[in-house]
């Protein structure tokens, strides 16, 4: 406080003494409050040197000065390096890897194309993270040993979405798709089925003669038999095979008129084609009633059956298939007896009226063809 003359020397001294006492009281009060604060916060420690000047403490936190890592990134990314906080994001133990990896020594993957930032993780963890990321194509870290640190500890790794190499004392790992185990060799093909003797003999040119099959209901034969003898039997000179249904009042089959002289074999039966169709077809309920009936066309005409099938499709194709199969069985039996196959096989009906000679068979030799009379291939089928 400045000297004031009006107080005199003694008065001024008294004011200075009082002021000093007040200041000492205030100082004591501040010290007391500071001690109270320290007592209430026991977890707060005061370091002599905030920046860790002690060399032993620095070596314990960061390792020897000879190690390659001498500094840590700033901010939260370097917290694990500085040992400040426990890492709560450490990846789980590596699982069985689903990819294969190829290591490249002296290979630093160029800057850019990073998948996230650098991570302080082990080699197995790097493979796990890169393997689980569709974007990652590889990773790289500084060093000369593809196995990473000898201790097996973590190292700074950068995942990359593109793989390339530049020369440097780094290691690059490339992710490869797992190689599928080679499929077992397929079983050897079954031995070829022996060729049908009939086909072999035909290919060898050993077929002889003509087999003619007449099938279906025997009707109008009184009217058609003369023209049939003149224009078909007289030209083909065939062995004649006959098959047809037997009427309830017939015992020996129908009257054949002049055709009897050509007959090699004839068979007549009281047919039950519907029952035979279902008994000879595997999974008949599904195949016949569902799959077959879904395909349109007169190829499956069934009005000749008793009763017809569910769709009552017009036509008698099913009955003709049955008749022709019966006729073919007779022809095969005859070929077994004679020892060689027929060269030609013709099919006709009892109620066809021939008005012109059958074409010469020489026109069919050396030709892979089927002749169909004009007008008999209507609506996609053959009459």
C-alpha cells in the first residue's frame, strides 16, 4: 500500500501489518481447500514427469530403441501402441481359413486401395479379416520374414482391395480362391450292349424278302381284297402277317378270301387293350393320366378303348400301337425260324382300297426313308 502522509509513519505501519495478516489467512485457506480436494480424489496421481523422461519407463512402454517401431500414431488409433487403453476390438481367435494365401517377399503393395486403415494385428488375424471381406484382395506389412515377427506377435498390417508389387523390404500376401478338391474320376462307362443280331444282319446286307403286316378290325375285306392282291401283294410278294380283334361270335377268325394264300402267320384275340396299357406302363396312374394326357394330338387317340381314357380323345392310335406290336412279335418269331431278317417291313390295313400299284422297292434301297401315302399324314399323325 502506498505511504499516506496524513496517517503518519505509525499509521502506515499498522495498515501494512494488517494487510499481511489478511494475506497469510487467505493463503492458509487455499492450501486447506487443495488438501480437501486431494483427499476426495484418491485415484488421481501426480507424475513427476508427464512426458516420461525416465528411460526405463520409455523402454517398457515402447520397447528397445533398436526395434523397428519407434513411434505411435496420434489420436485413438495409437492408443493400443502407447498402452493407454485395453483393446476391446481385438478380433476373435482365427478360425479355419477358407482361402489360400501366397506370400511375396520384397513386395510392397502400392499406396491407395486400402480397405480401412492400418491395423496392429497378427498374421493369422490379418488373413482372417481379409478372407472375410469380399473387397480385400491381399495385405502387406513391413519386414523381410513372410511369417511376421519371430514372437508371433502383432505387426502393422494394411489390407488392400487391389494387389500389385513394388520392390521394398515389405511382405505382400495375396488372397487366392480355395482350390476345390479334384472330383473323383467318373466310373467307367458300362460295357456296350451287344448289338441286336437283327440289326447286325441288316447292316451286313443279309436281309431278305418283305414282311407285310395287316392289322385292325377286319372289315370291308370282301371289297378291298382283289385290289390288294393285284396292286400290293402282286408287287411286294411278301410273307403276310395278320393280327386283329376276335369278335364274340367268332371261333377261328374272319374270312380272308384270297389273302389266305399269302399268310405266314395270323393271330386273333379278344382284346382288353385298356388293361394291358395300364399293366405294361410303369407308374401308369401318373404317366398315362397326367403326363401323356397333357400332350395334345391324335397320337394318343383312345376312343377305341372300353371305356376310353379320361380325355376321351378322338382316334384309335392306342389300339393300332397294340396291334402293330402283336404283328411285330410274329415277324420276330418267324425271323428266328428262318435264320435271317426281312429286308423290308410294310404295314397296312384291311380296309385300304389300293387303286394303283405299290412303288417298286428298288426305289427304297440305299435310302433311309419311310413312305407315307399322300393324305395319310394329316394333323401331325399318320393314318
